[in-house]
């Protein structure tokens, strides 16, 4: 049995290959978190606009009821 000796180049390639897999995994996680945060930001903006519109609608409805009551 011949014992295989590792050369510095093969060790570098081994590290580079493993780091490449780690780095790709890291970038996928990073992009997924960024997409989640971007979507959450859009959802928060939508909910803020929706709440403001509902508040304005309630205000308009209460004014309409007050006007109707003042005529009777």
C-alpha cells in the first residue's frame, strides 16, 4: 500500500472547495433573509395605509350620521 501524501495545492483546493460550498450556502441564506425583510417592509407599509384609510372611512361615516341626525 502506497501512502498518498497531500500536497499544499491539494489542501488549498480542498479548502477552496469547502469554502465555496459554505459561501454559496451563506449567500442563499442572506438573500432569503433580505427577501423576507423586504416583503415584511412592504406588508407593514400596506397595513399602515389600510389602517389610515379605515380610520378616514370611519370619520366620514360618523360625520354623515351626525349630519343626518341634525336634519331630523
